[in-house]
């Protein structure tokens, strides 16, 4: 019931701008802690083994900072409040760690940017959701980047937190967001973070593994429902191409999205000034446009609805 309620609340309200202006966001809080730990524990010139050990300590501290308050809140809610009211409070708190609505809004902005502002409008909008250099993207590249970001963030911004919320309640979703934030901040193969961020990167790979497979399933089922979707192509593309991605998890939703929409995604791209020769996924059209972004958003909405339906069914099977 907690997961279903959290998904419904976040889909309906998102995270209000006024609340963000007043108190920021829980992910920002944990990000500030991780940044502080990086500055204090990640010593330039230290031996790689020491920096790796410091990174393990930083990850443990970040997880503890997220999980312990969540455990306390969950215990107190059930100890003090009637059960339904406690579940509602915890669902409101858990909803702040989901990203269904904000992901849709940011990706839709790329379609609108291309439609209303052409290439420069698309580049400006996509710069908010991808790490690659938008100035190196043509219009199809902008559209593909938006669709790829939608697929990958469906897994780690929607399905993964939902999975851990369903499995472990508020502490589970809090732990996942701390791990994912740590990976996004320090889990990079740069001279500064290759050793220090090792634990964060490996742990994030592990906790995202079930959700990446589940997100591919939701997208494939959505293709079965959505007019024009190609679920069999989604299955074939996942089976053939998912493992080609340099991430052990991101390839699953991206391959499912490519097959379901008849697109060709991923492929070579530029981060900053560095070209990365990633493999292509799918056999479809690489010349994507704003209309394809909107098709991807329709598939995404359907997949989110399928996940919600599964959460509601789970609530009836396992009350509470």
C-alpha cells in the first residue's frame, strides 16, 4: 500500500516548487553531505588503496545518514499514528524520492524546444538532462539523447526507487537514493574518483540490477498496449543489445525503448571534448525527432501506469 500511495501522490503532485524553494530537496541534502565527504576524505596524493577505503567509508556514512532518519520516522509513524494515517505520511515522504512527474516534464521540454526553437531550443532543453556536450548534437542527436535519458532515468529515477520502497519501505527508498546520488557524484573513472568512487559505482550497479530488468519488462508490456508499439522488437533488441552498453544496467531500458519504438539509440556521443564510441541499440530509424520524443513519453506514461497497477495488486496481496 505504501508504494502504490507514493506513486499516486508523486504522479499527481510531484515535488512542489514552493517546497523546493523553502527547504530544497532530500537528494540535495544527501548530495551536500557526499560533497563534504569527498572534500574531507578524498585526499589528493593518497595511495589508491587508502582512497578506495575512504570511499567505502563515505558510502557507508551517506547510507547511514539516509537510512537512520527514515527508520526512525517509519518506527515513530506506526508507533504514534493510526496505521492508515502512518502509511499516508510515509507515502508522502517516499513520494519525494520518486521522479515520474519531473522526468516527464524535463523530457517533454526537449520536444517543445525542438518544435518551438529548432535545434538551439532543443539543445538548450536537453542540456538540463544529459551529460554529453549538447553543442555537438544535431537535431536527431538531441531527440535521441532525450529518449535515451528518458529510458535510463525511468529505470534509476522511477523503477529502482519504487522497487526498493516496495521491498524495504521508506528506509529502502532512502538508501537507494543515497546510493544513486553517490554514484552520480563520485562514481566516475576520473583521476580524482576512480579509487574513491569505486564503492559507490559498484554498489549502484548492484542495487540497480533488478530495476533495470523490471523497467525493460514494463516498457515491453507498454509497447503491447500502446498503438504502434512493437513488443516483439523490444524483446529481440533487449536480448541482443542490452549487454552491449557500457553500463551493466542502462542497456536494458534503452534497448527496450529502441525496440518498442522502432528507433536506433545510443551509439557514439561526445562528453565534454571526449568522444565515446558506444554501440548502437535497435535496428530502427536513427533520425529521431520531436514526434519520436512524444511517442517515447506516451510509452513511458503507459509503463508508469503498468507499474502502478502492479503496485496496487501487490498491496492487495500483501496489505501494508
